[in-house]
C-alpha cells in the first residue's frame, strides 16, 4: 500500500515583477504580466500600486501583451 505516497515534485520559482498595494493593511498584489494597465490601482481597495519583485512559481501568460489592448 505504498502507492499512495507520491514524491512531491518541487515547483520551480523565479524572481517575478509584481505590483503591490501602497495602503497599510491591504495585502493586494498582482503579477506585472497579468495587469491590464501600465500603473494599475489595487483591485481590493483602489489605492495606487508600486512595482516590486517576489519569488513566485513560474507561470506562462499566453497573452503577454494585455497592456497594449488599452
């Protein structure tokens, strides 16, 4: 009955550009390549956001040029 114990594969992470909310107490953030605007506002509290980086799991955005649509 050892077949249930699968080895967990480590998810690769990379340094990712994000937008973080400037409001104290708000935990809003989004990946830069998933933002619709060049300088987005927080979707949770509508405060301005600042550019930052985080170590996040790798994701591929198939529509990477969303900002040019607006």
